């Protein structure tokens, strides 16, 4: 099945621009709940960005402790139960809106990370982010991507994502949003059958 490697990190214009320009545009065109995805390089940065979105009116704060392409952040926080719980507790204490922790499939024990986040006060979980992947040019012996390793997503990761959603849903009581390889309605139904309360679609969204 098809997969996608990316090393774009978390491209965005920054919280000031999103709050000032993007969020009002979204509110004007869309009446449903708005989820703000938050990443940071420190506990303080996670808290500050989450607080800004909380005050600006985002409905759910999705705390991304799982991006493999962001050095000294992202995966560094999501790889261990203690680090993820520390971020979850700090953000939960600072905001009023629901806090969902976005977890990494690259953690050694994703169920343990999920339980730690629940115990720290998280209102829900999102999983999974991209797997850590790699490609090599067989003619040169060099990695095809400048970062050497990169995020792997798309339909090929669905069996891994489904297994992790199933495992985590059996370990926690809070809602789980399933992500990973969803390309059609049957994929969605698989995630719901595995215990997910909702799903997200990433790689299948067209990009201009």
C-alpha cells in the first residue's frame, strides 16, 4: 500500500498570525468545533501557545508531543510516559478548554504514555502521528531525504495505527481520536470498531 515520507516538520506562520488571521477566517467559513494543534520546544512554550489558543476561542487543544521531525521537542516529550505527563499536567492547569494529547507510534510503550497522560488530566488522546521512516538511494548509498530519517504516513501505516488505537482504547477511559492511513469510509469504520471516538485524515487531503 502507498506511503508518504515527509521531513517538513511543523510548518506554520506562528501562533500570533494564526490567532490574528487564520482563526477568524476559519470561524467565518466553518461552524463546527475548531481544534488547535500545539507543539513546543519546552514545557513553557507548550503552555504559552496553548493558553493563547484557549483565550482565542479554540474549542479543543491538541498537544502534539509526537512529531519525529522536530529536534529537541515533539518526540522528545512523547517518547516517555513521564515527559508526556509533565506536558499534559502543565497545559491542563493553564487552560479551560479540553486538552487532547497527540501521541507517537515511535514510543516504546504507547499504552503506558496514554495512561500517564490520562492520569495527568488529559481529556482525550489523538494517535498516531507519523512513524519514523527512511529511504536510501541504492545507486549512491545516501539517504533520499536531507534529514536522513523522516515521518512515514499514508495507507501503509493503517495496520500499525489500528493496533495502537485498539491497545490504547483498552488501557484508558478517555476518548481516543484515531489517525493513520484513513482513505475511505471503510477505514473510518475500522478505527471506530477498534474503539476510536473520532478520526482525523491527513495524507489524503489534497495540497495545492
